[in-house]
C-alpha cells in the first residue's frame, strides 16, 4: 500500500506532465519531462525533478519552472482531490546526464580494448 505522500507525489507528477503538454505556452517548457517527485510527510512541500531536451536552455528552464510554481499549484488544486496543495520546488534531475557520462566512459574503455 502506498503512503499518502507517495500517492500525492505520483499524482502530482502525472498532472504536472499533463499541464506541461496541454496548458503551457512557453515552447521551452514543452520539452520538459518530469522524472520524479517527493512530498514531505505533512504534505506541505514537494520537490519535483525534471529534465529538458535542450541542455543549452537548462538555466532558463529551471528559473521558468520555479517562477511558474504558483501556476502549477493553482492547476493542481483544480485537478487533485486533496485539501492542501504542497509548495513546489522544481529541481533539475542530473541523474540522466550522469548516467550518460558513465555510458560514454564505458564505451571509451571498450574502444581502447
């Protein structure tokens, strides 16, 4: 059985992804993928991790996502059946980038053999 925080985090990920696809006007934000979310036990704060296809605009996208957090909270309030929508902090997920670097290193080692 999922804990309430995990369920809320999962629901937030799904809904934010839908919002990015259908509601957001900024083209840079249309290339954002939500990868993971965590919510505190008291449901007051959420960290939403994301990546973007355009690495050159990463800093702009991080800023824009966090500037739009109140927009996302308003949209989530209309879509989720919970009393209080957590404060949202968007965090760039570097794990995919890290995995790619490791993959490149392994590929390089295999070429040298």
